[in-house]
């Protein structure tokens, strides 16, 4: 609820009254005006008429002269009330108070403009906390002051009172000692001439939302025992939320007020102050004295640190007290705060009971600690809890839009690419770049210049004799593992290429891995199908993969039937680098069983001391990823970490450079330590469909190409083989970055945002500090997410979750207050 807070201090000095209005961050207005002596006289006449009408069954020990209530006394009271309020309002409408009235009314009008029309009832309010000195000023019905009635469409202006002296701090309702069901302690005092049956019934109406305990006088009970019982009940270790008293009471100058607890026996507030202090520390927020003349009691209890105290300023008739209590408690059960409940109960007495109980609506007053949250019964139980957490219509529309965006693949790709770019910049700025080392992959790229130098007129399909020359060269350079990222399903000069491959396998023991395509659960298009090679001594794996993601085996699946190309190359490389793999199957032309089956039988048998081999053996796609794939989602699928500079992932050499004679002197033993992949290098016809193997350079890769020396033959393109190189690098480095789905993070952000909103609704001041704190927390989450990506290989999404969080929080933060 939108709320503006003012503090108004009224002090009488001789025949003048000083009005001091303060609000916001140090703003204040002052005015001085004469006190009309006629106001005191009219108040005394009204008081006599009031006591004359309500002569019997008053909840205080006063004696009024005259006979019982008659038509004449009713008329006298109505006339006295009208004259008192007329003079009171005339005084408060004087020119000296114009600026104070205008400032309060202006605040109400500003709030009315912020509150939607359909929610203006209860949508906002202006709270004026009034302090009067001396007590004679406090007796006036300040709650009846009409401010802002000349403005249309303003929100409610509520008056609550604050005593002159407050020495104790209050405990905010959100930090209560006790949590759970609201607890009410009802003290029923001396019932001489009264009947508390109505009070009991009214309190029992709270049983749906509160736990009620009664304590009080019973015939035959000793006074000392009664006092001990009351003190013990007030200080109960379980704590109370509400303290209720019904009976006779009276003002006292020093002892804080007198409570009649039994016929001829009383307790002073000062006597139970220690127990009240304990009760306050254990959660007591609100006290209601449904008795007479409670000004001194309210002042003393607020001084002790209670949040709010409701009292009757004048003697109150028993039936009036019960009618007020019934209405007040009904509103509390509707989760109204005590200020709204008290003012609405007074309106009920004025509008519906004024003919029966004239002037009764002027008697109740609410005293508040200035720093306290207005008390209200908190909803209890699952339904109430769920109702609090359910989104509003606006929140539901915004949340639904974000959910749909988070499930839309193009949006996912866009956000992922931007996120990885920021991650690359963060790596660069913080210097968290992996140390330079020989990359595990060497890309032998057939680029446009290679095609021109070789005189190839139509590179789709690629010339087999040119591939044969590259295989011969790699064999001469002692390459250990060679991948061929070309589908060899179309006819060509297969005999020459087959001879080169057979020679490389037979003479050098080179592991040859061919690319294939996955179609209906089968690998198609690989070299073994065309006779170029045999499955007995060569391997093949499918290259179907999105460039942004690492292709892994599904859960509980091995490579016997199908196997990802990059994963297969990583396994072969890791096995060949394992010094303990003495019995590793070798590619030999005289093998007579499926070579891939031999390799993975070896991989899956026994303990493998090589950490990388063990990691690859157990690495699988998460079952959730396989399930989400049915709905077009890529949840928990590891990504290619383009935040790592490409030159640390792979080396690159153009095919024409490899065939140059000078490469022999530069090679050294690097070809034995790297996976050589013969692949397209960005020429226009690359791919099954011409150009399908060329992708736009990821933003992070483009960033690194500008920041670091790169051998990119075409800096604007990103070949499919480069994505394969990233996959191989991540598998061999045993580091797979797993992205948390945006939908999951949005769900967590919504819960945090809703919780923050529920807390902020009780914060009526210094919301700008909350805004700064929440903005700082959002920034901290982003920084933590950037570091977690590097340290724990987990990508925490933050754009859509942050938007979701602020969709909840921002409207509440915008409801600023003057306090």
C-alpha cells in the first residue's frame, strides 16, 4: 500500500499554540496561532452532556448528575457535539495553518495519482502522527479533523497519536520474537455493573486466525493470587501479539494508569511494567484497552516500546465498548492494520449507530510508536500463505511473457551468445585466461586459397586426390590421430584416397576417424560405406551438433552403435596419450572385428588410471537434457566455452601451407601431440548444402580475434571444425560448462522477488536505501555468476532472472513515502 507519513506536534504555550509539521528527509513547516478559550468551554459542556447521556454502565467509576438517558439529554449531547466540532474545525481552518493543511492534502493528491482507480480503496493513505502537549489538548477529537476535503480523488488521511515521551525502541513486526499463529491475551477485570459476555463472544470470533487465552477475576479468588496470575500470563515465554483489557480503568498522573482487576482491587501500569517489557521483547505489538480514560495508559505503554495502543479517551458505555469491539475485531480478521480497523470501527459508530450512541465515534484513539510498523494479523495457514505468494494479474502477464521468451530457442541462443561475450571480456579484464600451452587440436583447413592453388574447379564434393595428398603429408609428419571432417558418400577418386589411408594405417599406425551424419539413429555417409576404409581398422563418428553446444552421449549409452565425432577423437587421443595403455587395440589392416567395438570394450573394462580416460568413460548427457530435448529445449547441455581464446584451443594451418616443403622444418613433434583434423576452412561451397559448414563468428570468438593474434583465414566466418575443436578441448580438459536453464533461474528470481515485495510492503520509509541495496545485490549476483562460470563451470543466467526479479520489486519500490 502506498503511504506518506507526517509528524505533527501541537504545543500550547500560554494562549498560543505552536504547530510543527515534519516529513520526508528533514522537511518541516511551523505555524503559531492563538488558542480559543471558547474551545475549552465548549469541550467541558460537551463532556457534561456526554456523561449525562451515558450515566450508567460506564467502564469507569464516575458519577454523573441528572437522570437517565432521555430524548432531551440526547438532543443536548448532539447539540454540544455540533458546537464543539464547529469551533474545533473553525480554529483548524484558520489562515495560519493553510500551508500545513495544503502540504498534507497535496501528499494525498499525489498518492491518488499513483494509485490505480480500481484500487483506490485501501490503495494508499497519508498517516499523520500527532503529538499534543499538554494533555488538555490531547483530549480533543483530532481524528475528526477534516483535511483535504476540498480536493477530489484524494486518498485517506489517517490520524494516529504519539505521546510526548518515548524512551524505548520498538520491535518491528517483521522481526517478531515469535512466529506463527497470532496469540491474544485477554484480561477481564472488575465487572461490577458491567457484562463481559459481549467481549468474550467478540474475542472468540478471532479463533479462525488467532489463539486466545482469558485471565481475570473470579469469585473466591484471592487478590494476591489474581495479581500473580496476571503478571505470569503477561510474561508468558511463548509471547503474545495482542493484549486486551476490559473493565473499569482511569487515568493517573504518575503510575501510568489504573486498571480495576476485581471489586475494590486495582493494578497500576507501573506495577506490571517489567512484565510488559518482557512481553514486548517476546513479540507483543498491540494493546487494546476497552475501558475508560486511557490516555495515561497509552502514553506509558508506548513509552515502554509497544508498537500501538488503542484506548478510549473518555468514559465509555458498556454496550458502546462492545459494539466498537465487535466491529474492530471483524476488520482485524480481514487483515486490516490497526489504524484502518480503528478508524473504520469509528465510522461504523458514526454512520450506523450514531442515533443510538451519539458522540461515541469521537472516543477511541490509536497511539503509535513513530518507528513501528502498523500491526495487523498475519495470514496463517497454507491457503493464506499461497494467496500471498500468487502473482497479481500484472505479474502473471509479465512472468508468462518471460517464460515464453526463455523457452524460445532463438532467444536462448541470443542470450547465450551475449552472456559468453561478457564472460570473455570478464576473463580478459581479470586476467583469468588459461596458461598458454600446445593446443590439443590442429585444424588443417582447406580454404579458398588452398582450392585455388590446387586448381580444384568444383570443391563440392571435395577432390579425393587432394585429401589423399594431405593424408600422405600428415603420415610423413608422424601424426598420431587424424580426423577427416568430410562426408565421403559421393563418388570420386576413391581408389587413390583409400590407398593413402591404408598406407598411413599400415606403415605408421595412424588412427583415422571419419565424419558421418546421424540419420534415424544410424551413422550414414562415412567412408567405410563407400569402401574407402574398413570398420575393422578405422573409426567413424557423427558430426551433427549445434556449434554452441558440446555433443555428448545420451545417459546410459556407449559408442557401440553411434558416437559423436568430437567425443570419439577425444577418447582416441586420451587413450594414445595414456602411458599405461600397453594393451590398447591398434589399427591394423588384418583386424577382423569392428575396431570401434574393440576400442570401447577396452575403455569400459577395468580401472583406467588416466584421469582423462576415466572422465571420458563416465561423461554422459544428463537425463534431464534427454527429456527436455523432446520439447525442443537444451537444458543442462554443456556449452562450447568461447570465452577461452581460440588460439588456446586449436592451432590452424591452411592445407596449402601443410603441403609446403617448409612445414617439415617447423613441425618438430607437434603432430604426434595434436589431433589433426582435415576440414573445410571457410570456402563458400563447404558443407552438405553449400555454405552450411560456415557460421557467423560467435561474438566471444570475434572479440578474441581482435584482441589476440589469430591465424583466421576468414575472420567473419566460423567453421564447423572450429566448434569441434572446442568440444575436443573441453572433453580433454575435463571441463564442461553446464548452463542453468533460464526457466529455472526465473522461477528462483520470482520467489525472491515476491519475498522482497512482501517485505517491502511493510517498509514505509527509506525505500531508496532498499533500492540501492537490491540493485547492489543484483550487481553482486552478476559478478558472482561471472566468477562461478570460471571457477565451477556453471553458467548462471542473469538477464531474464534479473528482469523477473525487478518486475516484482520495482513497482513496490516506486511507492515511495514522505517518511
